[in-house]
C-alpha cells in the first residue's frame, strides 16, 4: 500500500463514519423526543445519541488534515509552514473535541466549548480566504475539484454551528430529564429545537455526498482556460 493509498483509505473511512455516525445520532434523537416512552428509555436513547455523536465530531476534526496530506500527494504543494499547520490541526482539534465530551459539565469543558465555537468561525473564514487566494494564483489549475471540496467543508462546519445555536432547549430538556423534572413545556421546547436544527443536519448529509462525489468523479478537469481565468479574477477580488 502506497502513502497515497493509505491516506485515501483514511479519507474514505472518515466520510463513512462521519455520515453513518451522524445518521445514527439523528435516528436515536427521535426516541429522546418521545414523551410516551419511560424516562429511563429516553435517557438510554440520549446516552447512545451523545456517545455516538463523538464519532462524527472526531471525523470532522481529522478530515482537513487527512485531506490536506492527500491534496499534497495529488500535486497541490504547500509551503512548510502550511503543512505544519495541517499536521497540527488534527491533534489540536481532536483533543479539544475529546476534552469537551469527557469533561462535560466542568469549567474546563465550558471554556473549551467557547474556544471551539470561535475556532470554527475562524476556520470557516480561513478556508474561504485561503481557497480563494490559492485559486487566484493557479494552485488548483490541475485539481479544481479540490477547491470546491474545501468550500463545501467550510459550509459543513457552518451548518454544525447553526445546529449548535438551535440546540440549547434540547440540551436543557436532557438535563431536566436526567433530574426527573421534565414537563410538557420542556418536551415541546425540545421538539421545536430539533425541528429547527433538522434542516442543517440534512444540508450536512447532502454536502458530504457532494464531497464524496467530487472526490470520485473529479469534475472540472477539462474546464476551459477562459473560465479558469474568470474564476481566478473573481477569487482575487475576494482576497
């Protein structure tokens, strides 16, 4: 197995476990919302959901590093400082995800949750700026589909932030459920919260499928020179 084969396999596994784990989280969350179930059954469903949710979070945190190394193997070269950042991103992000999960409810987890929130906004902005700049100088001339994959990944991170914005009533309901004090109003608030988050979940699923399709089909390789020039000019304006 070559280095390319290894990272391609890792890339595919991250896609599978991200999408599969996300579907599992979404499915188990429905049982948490059912007030006709016993409180114990709902709590078990919630535990399954929260622990399963760790898998797609880890996959997202690893994806840019694995994809960045894979893009280097495809011929998109990176300066030394950028490759160092790509390699350091995965351990930094994964560590933060794990600490937030396993230290849930502690001051450290609350602080890291805030750091993670703003880190993702910075990551989104960085992906748009760096991708636009790289396109403007022709780094994606031979692999334009990689640029689209990076932009879609930024959109996926944004969707995750939108889900986080709409979920507080759902999380509050989980805490009240654990304390045995949940009310009909809390159940309604949880259902409303999940309803608002659901469209963003669907966008993530669609985005992941598009990402996978771009990696397999690798379209736009035959893009015309005039079109490339036009897109490069647009990208230059964005940066």
